[in-house]
C-alpha cells in the first residue's frame, strides 16, 4: 500500500500544514453548520447516541437540509429521543408516516425506532452494538446478549465469534466492528430489505463514511467541545477517516490517496497515511481535509 511522503521535507511541510488546518476547524465554531450540531443539543448520553447516529445516517445532500430534517425528527420525538424510544405507544408512530429525507422514508424511520427500542431495553449504550461487548453494572465487560449474530454475518466479511472477543485484544478492528454492527442492526425479525441500503459495512466494500463519522463523534475526545469522546472501548487510534467527496478530493490532491477507486481499502489507505502524522489520533485530520474541501474549495 502506498505511503506518503516521498521525502522528509515534504512530510514535515504537509504535517505542519494539516496540523494548522486541524486547529482552524476542530473548534466550536465548526459545530453550528455541521450535522454534529444535532447531538450537541443534548446532554444525556443516550440522546447524543441516538441523534448522532441518525444525523450521520441522514448526512448526504446540503448540510442545512440535513440539519433541518434531523430537527424535524427531534420534534416528532417530543424533543426527547431516548424517552420517546423507550416509552412511545403504537399510536405515537403515526406521526412519522410523512417523514422523508431523500431515499430515507417512513419505513426506514420506523425500523430505526424499533431497533433502538429493542437495543436500549437491554443495554445502556449503543457502543455495545459495535463492539459486541456490554459494560455491566459491576463495570465488567460481557458478551452482547442473544447471539446468533456470527452465523448471520455476510459471507464477504471475516467470521467473527463473539465469545472470542477480548476487550484488550488488538485484533478487534474497526472493520470487524462495522461488519458486526450491520449484522446486529438487521437481526430483528422482518426487517425491511429497503432499509439495508442505509447502513453500510466494509464487507460491501463501502467506505462507510457515515458510520465512520459517527464513530469519530462518539470516540474522539478532542478537548475542544466538538467530538464527544463518550465511548471508551474503541480508541481514537482505531478509527477510520470518513471518506466523503470533499475529503477524497483533497486527499488525492495532497497525495494521501493513490488508489483509483474509492472504497473501504481507500479509506484505510488514507487513514494509514494520516497515522504517519499522528498515530494516536489520525482521524483528527478529517477536520483539515473536510474544511479545505468545503470551506476553502482547495
């Protein structure tokens, strides 16, 4: 896999340039016009998770429209997503029948609500849906309940046996987390086939831009008040850079991506090259690349 840079001087210059851009964009002023402003409306961890996930999934198109549609969802849930998820009645679901954002419609919305309801009835955090591990009341990690999940994993992904998961194991990768999550997300009976297009995984060769963005929000503690850092099992060093159109274009111009197509391996290549600048927190450079692309038309 190609590595940047070709020379030490180029490396130092590029690192300095990107570090400066991280400082410029990884600050509270970034929040207002970005979908991350949606989970920032809440203090409760579960509200942050629910609306952070939803905002990331709906994040395509104009940012203003994405934010407006997410605010519409919040209003439909009476301003308290977690409470609504756990305590709504069937009659309350009728209000979602006209909700739509691009190809995401009421069928998808109702399935998301049911998935959240089933998950939060058993677990306190959405983090366990990615790791397969749940932190119990004694502060000990236990295997996620249920699980026929490995038997249903798509054939293109690496087989994952939940009873082999160890919290300290370096072999637990983000790729496995995302493959596991998609299988778990669609483990409810009679899930709508149409909804599967909204939740991607590396096994489909997707860059998983939206899910990687959501993980960045939940995992990174940037001490700037932008990313939340409320998940502790997944480490910032394990994150994959969200590879959207703007990031992809800027990264290619800077030589951080050399692969012709844009897929999961491309996102991994980008992240590996960014890790040369900061191995502990490579995805912080998402701010620099995205900012250069959308704000500066670099």
